[in-house]
């Protein structure tokens, strides 16, 4: 099953640059906006300007932890939460919730 996921990511995934403590890595992953009722309006005006409140989903085989960053299509995202998904003893992929880095509190 892990090999099938690798093949799907290779064929259909986007090229994402993951910025880790050990350096940057170009990986294939799925990165897409999370749709939800609270996110029908992609941005809202605040006293500091427009804020994009959308969350993004990362599915990939590269391990990411909260606080890690990744870049896709010229936009940098910060990992809010993440966890590995496994079947039995085999880790298949990582799931992570992302937000645009400029909106993330540092």
C-alpha cells in the first residue's frame, strides 16, 4: 500500500518545498485548501488589513511537525498540526493542517 501511495504522489502530487531544520527538501505531496462552513469567505478585513482565514491540507510522505514551513506556488505555509497515518506497523503518509505563514503567529 505504501508503494501505491508513493506512485499516486509522484504522478498526481504537487512539488512542494519543505523547510526543515536539516535543510530544504523538494517533495511530492497533495496541498489543497480545506473547505468548511466557517471558511466560505476566503478573507476578511481587520484593523490591520485583509486576513486569509483558510486552512490548507498537506498529505505527503515527508514528516512535518507543528511550526515547520513549506512553500508551494510562491506561498509559504506553516504547519499548525500534524500526525502520521499508519496501517499496522507501516506508516503510509503524514497529514497536516497548514495556514499561510504571514498570518501565523510566530
